[in-house]
C-alpha cells in the first residue's frame, strides 16, 4: 500500500479526478440502494412476513381494491382454507379520537382490530398484553393497546402505564399493552381498540365497507392458489347475497407490495439509472487508467527486464486501483450519508409510502457491504486493465518509450467513451421523460384555486355529538360565524374529505324514472357532506340551479347538488334540475331526493385522477374538514382557528392543519422526487460523459502530435486540423447516441408506468437528449481540437 500511496501522490491530478469520479458514482449508488433496501428488500418487522397478504374486495366500477364489509370478513374467515389466520382491522371515519390525559386534549389515531391481528403479525408487546379472543366480545371491558411512539409522546414512557385508564372520546379505556418500536400496523396507528367496538349498523350490514383484511398463507400455499380459493368464496357470497355482492371479486396483494404502494417502479427506475451512472464513472476511470498505463509503458518494460514478474506487476497495479476505489468508496459513502436525510424527507411526503419503512432508510451493514463489494469489484476490474498494456516484447517496448498506444488500445478507449455516451443517452432520455411528465402534472387544473386555502380537521367526540344532530350543527355554525368575523378570512366551508387527498366514499344510487336494474348492478358515485359555503370557499362554479343554504341544514331538507361529471354521465339529455336521485337503494324504502344544482368538477381524489361523479348533501358530521379561504398567508391563521374552537369546547383539538398548496405538493411528491433525482442523474451522466470525451480527444491529440505536424507541413490548414479532431469527437458521439437510443427505447418501455400523458417515445425528450449530448460532446472536444490546430509543425516533428 505504501507503493500505491507514493504512486498516487506523484500524480495528484489523475488521483483526484479518479477518486471524485468514483465517489460520485458510488455515492449515488449507495444512497439509492439504501432506499431500495429499506423499501423493497429489508425484512419486515413481522413473523413470516413473506406469507402475509392483504385481501381486498374489488368491483368493476371502483378502481383498485377496497375494504370489505364486516359480514363478508366473517364469512371469509369461516370458509377459507388457504390461510393459517385471517385478521381484520378498521380505520373508519373518524380515524381519530379525542384523548384527554393529564389535563390536555389531543387528537390521536385509532385502529379497531380483531384479536387475531397481533398474533398474525407475530408482534409481542414490550409491556402488558395484546388482545385475546374474549376482547372480541362486544360486552367485554373497554381495553386499548398503544404504540411505542404514543407511549413516549403522551405518557412519557411511563412503565407503570399498564392497567391505568384514559378517556377516549369521553369513554374510559384500560391500557393493557404497549407495542415494541417499529412494529405498529398500520404504521399510522397509535391506539388499538377491539374490532367489536365498531358500530352495530356496520357489523350487521353488507353495504358498509369498513374492514381491512390480512391473511397469513399456510406453508406451501401459493398466492395464486389462495386467490382462487377466495374468488370461489366471493362467487358463493354473490350467489347468496346478489343485492350487495354481485360483481364483487377478491384481490390478494403481498404485504410489502401494499406497504410500498406505487413507489416500486420509481425506486427500480432510480436504481437502474444510478447503476448506469456508476458504469459511466467506471468507464471514465478505466480510460484514465489505460492512458496512465500507456504513459508508463517504458517504465513497466524496464521493470520486466530487471526481473519483475507479471504477477508482481498485477499485484502492484491492484493495490493502486484498490486504494483508488476504497478512497472513492469512503468519499461516496460520506456523500450518501449526507443525502439520506434529504431522501427520507422526500419519501415521507410521498403518498403511499409506509412511514416505518421510510424511517428505516439509512446506512446499515447490508448497504455498506454492498458498497464494499462495489469497491472491490471495480478495484479488481481496474487492476486488470493496466495488464492489458503490459508489454510482451521488451525490445519493442523499450524502443517505443512513452509514445502513443497501439491502434488496438486506441479503439478500446474510443469504445469506452462511446459506451459512456450510449449510457448517458439512456439516463438523459429517462430523465427528460420524467421531467416532461411532471410538467404535464403541474399544468393540470384541479378545478379550484389551491392558493390561500387552509385545511384542518375536527372530530367531535361521540356520544356527546352525533352526525346531523342539533349539538353538532350548533358547534359548526357557531365556529363558522366566529371565523367569518376575522378580517383575514374570506369564507369558511366544511366537507368530509380533504380536497386532492380524498378517499373513496361511495354510495349506490338510481336515477328516478330510469329503467329498473338488478340490485347488484346499481351504479356508484362519490358522496360528500358539505356546508352551504363549501362551494364558494373552494371556488367551484355554479353551472345550473342553486347551491345549499343554511336553512337546508336547519330544516333537515335533503337535496342533491351534483358535479358536472355526474350530470354528463347519468343525466345526459335530461334537465338535471327536474331530476331526482334514489339513495339507500338496497333498503326497502330508499330516499328520493331532488337535484337542485350542478357545479363544476374538482379533482377530489388527486390531481392525476379525473373528476368522478359526485353527489353533495348538506350537513355537518362529527368529523369535518374545515376549509378556510384567506386574504393572507393561510398558515398564519391556524392559531386563531385553534383558539376559536377552544372557546366553543375547551377540550376539542384540531389536527392535520395544512394548506391545500401543501396537499397538492405532497400529492405530486413521488413524481417530483423521481423527476428531480433522474434529472440530477442525467446531469451527472452528461458531465461524466463530457469528461470522458475530453480525456480521449486530448490524449489522442497528444499522441498524434507528429502526425498533425506532418499534415500541417504538407499543407493542411489550422481549420483542417480543427475539423479533423472535431470529426473524431463527432464520430465517437454519434456511435454512442445511436446505440444509446436503441437501449433508451427499451428502458423507457419499462418506465412507462411512471409517465403521465407522455409517450415512452416522446420526440421532445428524444431531441433534447440527442442535442444535449451533441452539444456537450462538441464543447468537450473544442479545447483539445483548438490546441491541435495551434501546434507548430517544426516543433511537432522535432518532438519525436
């Protein structure tokens, strides 16, 4: 190693360039692999996690899979034969309850869970116990299990907490257990209550889909086999209960896939691109080593003449490249450690990312071992390269001295540069596609103004408050009146879902007077409960009729306002204002309500999702999303709203306070993060490729000094020499671009799931990638070409 240190110290320019190049490639690879390992590879904190699946119901009219009804869950549990256990849990609205403890009120996330949930996951409490079968009895004592994070946050990690009572929604619960850190499922849960506490209507109804189901496969049972088993049960239930279960299917998804959500294709694309960047960095260093080996050809020949064996020369070369790679790896690991906190923040704001998995993104032993493996592999590979230059004919080597390389070696360097350019084309093309896709997304009109709009949530505790009850109506009416008096607030409205982040809240319906349908064929629509000023606060345009008035709520006069998507799909060719809609169509006596207005569309489910048909009803629920349109910075009025709520109810907290601009930003966080990272990798690939082109052309000029002198001596002009060198650079670049475009189209096909309204063969992205590389390639060659055109022919001929 001392020999390697001395050799590298003698060539600081070469050493620094090689180390920095490797550090960039290894650092980027380590950072992204840390994310891939945490989200895709690392073992989940549950026993037999590879056999745990989520089981959802599907319906042709509803995208993706959703919750199941409580009776369906019970039937699945009793009839299935593919699982060791099934467990159910529910995050029903409201998903939070009011915790009163030590004189403070907090809104906490609750989960209703069956007694089998924790045993299925293999979670053993760090304190106390989890649920047992007796807790599934509706008449059992009120008990609660809390997460380690809730134990620390609300109770100061008090180890005597077991057996103590807390008030949740004004009901006393006994704390029976504390979960170990990182084992909470779902990860957002803080307080787990028995599933038997679900309201009686939901427990008896096959209409209300409120239960999430997990299953642990029996050993030897494949996912497809279990899917077929559950599909058979679904068909049996559809035959027994056609009114509610017709067309309902079953979807099984591995737990990890459910937790990662839509991040998998993004992570795989990032991982692929960062490996390509690493290959470009390696090709650059390989070219540097080949040039360095050519420059020391005579020295190596002399050492061979003095008795040095090829093994000895290889060992010394390997020690030098090993030192280079280790130094590059250490610096790259430091760069990765610096970027990981930024990546955790980016993933934390990404919809669908499980919080516990995101927090596990860090430099750990498996990640560091992979980094070390990359360093050792590149060191061995690079150690072999100089051996390609080891002279086999000593006399010839001693005569040639340090003069240029053979045509074979020159072709190797040119091939490496063309390969760099081809790889850079792939990364640039993918980066351009994702950036173009993100541009399309941010240009989408969500249907309302997102600026100066604040959102927060309130959950009034039951049984003190009930949906549509006088006390609930009075609370919200008084709060809205109080907030309207603030000079910075223009309007206030309520709804039951956060705009751009709403979940499916569906209801079956039938247009009055339409042809009769079989019970299982009723259409679905989103349903929202809103206050009269909701439409004004959102900025939705009134297209026909009128919107709700306060008297509609006070007099309990139910009617519908529908959005444009509903009117176009279900009321086309009719006057919406003379139409009525039946809801509760599965009951013996459905409600028939008139349509009083049509409003413009809003993309409630996310900016990527087209507006779906929506029904609006007037009313206040115990859970409400409060929307405030302001004339000032919306974030600055949160404290004022909190004070106004506490004036009406001192123990009532508010939560999920956020601007709608922030909601919009978070809804696009995955696309933004992917586009930004791929853009960074594209710039890095472009920079490394330009360095490679510059290095090869500069070395070519240095080795062809005599040839250039001869050309100029026989009449070649400086322009001819300049064009000669630029032609060489253009040839290398052109070959690389052509090869890269073929590979880019193949890779873009696999990344098409990440694109929004952009073709995987987008001509703008193709042109941008090609022109960027052509321009950079020519600019990289201009300096050495200019130097070649200023060579003095006399000195060039004398130099050799």
